[in-house]
């Protein structure tokens, strides 16, 4: 069995929509940080620390090193992540929306299928007809609980400004067609399921038609489903005949969470 990583790294050096950062304490700096954690509990401890007091010294530890520590200040929509209904709105299918920690685990490990829609240009819409055509080309019929992955090849731009704007969006009609086959999770290798902001806003300002604004996300208010954004390496997968694991991190009362998405071929 071959494992193929479909996840992007959370990389503070990449171009992103939301600001974020990672504080990194090295092994050498970890010794100082350890002493600060132990001494900061009292005023006298803090004063002693700044005067140079150390309970544990570098020479007390192997190689003079403690443990590294990374603190990530990051929105849940950075990196490869799973969105669930609370992200889309307060209600879904007429019921209270569910948060990411309520996502059924049985949805997150299932058979995968890749639909190649890489011919779609930035700002274009992936239609129901595109989905039907992609299925016809691989001679496959969607089955309940399949995890359907839309391959746009937009992941090639990750780390550059182009990643924020060079991808197509998914139409509500395409989503409805897939979900009507019993699918609960759909993924895409682009920044998001909706067209880039500049295309949506241009059409909205031109027409004043609000249906141009985040239609794929808002469709989750009509139909309960989860979608995976920011996948990668979909071109390394066969069209079907593999498993997908996409368990999100369990964050209480959040609309989304990071996930290490892996294909097992």
C-alpha cells in the first residue's frame, strides 16, 4: 500500500489571506524558557529570573539542550482543513449547524474519487456538466459516502500570490449533484470552494446580484456537508480505487479545523 500526502504545510513564509505566525523556541532557548515557566509563578521568582537565577542549567541537560516548542497563532482556514456547517451559517437543513468537533467520524475515512476539472480557468465555475463529464471520462458512478476530490491543479501556485487568485469556483448545482448521490465530504486542491474574491466582487458590483457571493459555502445552509480546502498532489492519485483519511483536529465550537489528509492507494 502506498500513502500519498494530500496536505499542505502550515507555512508562515507563504502568502496568505489571514495574518498568522509561529513562535519558535529552539532547544538551546528552551532551557531559559523552562526556568521562566518555573520561576514566573511569584513576584520574587520573576525578579530572581531577571537577576540570572536558574533552577536547571544547560550543563544539567544532555547536550545542553531542552525541548523545542512551537506556538502557532493561526486561523483554522490556513493550511489543509475541513469546513463544516457552523462555518457556513447558524443553520443547515433547517436545523442548528454543527461544529467541526461534531463531524461524524465515519464520513472521514472512505473511498476516494478524483474528478479532473483542471481545464477550468481562474474565475470560472465548475458546473454540474463538468462533474458529469469528468465522471464519464473515468467511467465511474458516485456511491454513498464517497469522498469526491476536485482536481484543479491550483496547488501548483501554493506559496505565491497567485495561489490566492488563480483557481475556479464550484457551483451550487455541481455540489447538489454530488451530494444527491449520498456524498458527505467533497475536497478541492484550491484555496477555497468559491471563486476568488476579485471575481465574486466584480460580478456582484456589476449586477448587484448577491448570488455571486460565496454560493458554495452558503449552499451548506441548504445541505449538510463538509468540504476540504487546500488539498495538494491530486494528480498523483488514480481516478478511484483508493481510500481517503481526512480526520480534522478536534477543536470545540469551531466551524473548521486543520486536517492531515492522506490517500491510501
